[in-house]
């Protein structure tokens, strides 16, 4: 009898594209930004290696955080992603879009639903 692979959880489904990007570009960094009552900082709080990105995000989503991620490239280099932007928060303040000169090649949003 062959065991069937369990269905992915909603969090695993949400993180699947993010994990694929990290595997496709193993040298890419994940830059973590936090938002809250004080707003959003301009500098990342930490940088993650590609293989850490999905694992890090999964733990926070399981703890009830909201998340937006974006595969970000410079406007003058649209075929080459620069980093993966990971934004986490708990209130109702959505994260800002990438700064001018940057754009998202792909993105996802988790509101805990």
C-alpha cells in the first residue's frame, strides 16, 4: 500500500512560491522588515540566507503574524532579482511598497486568514 503525501497546509501553500524562488536563486538574501504602531523602518532588522527564508517565515506565520513578501529587483535590472523582502506585522497596518527604483517581480500577502 502506498502512502499518500499529506495535503499541504494553507501556510505551506502560501510559502511554496517563496521557497521556489529561494531554491532558484540560492545566493539571494531575505531581508526582514518589521512594522508596528511606530510604523515601518527603512532598514532591515536582519538578513537571511536563501535556505532559511521559508523556515523563518513559517514559524512567524504559525505564531499569528501577518506577512508580505516580494522578490525585488532594481528598476534598471528587471531580469535579476536583488533580494527577497520579508515584511512582518501584527496590527492592521499594511506594509509599504518597495522604495522608488525597486519593483516586485513576484509577491504574496498573508493576513492570517
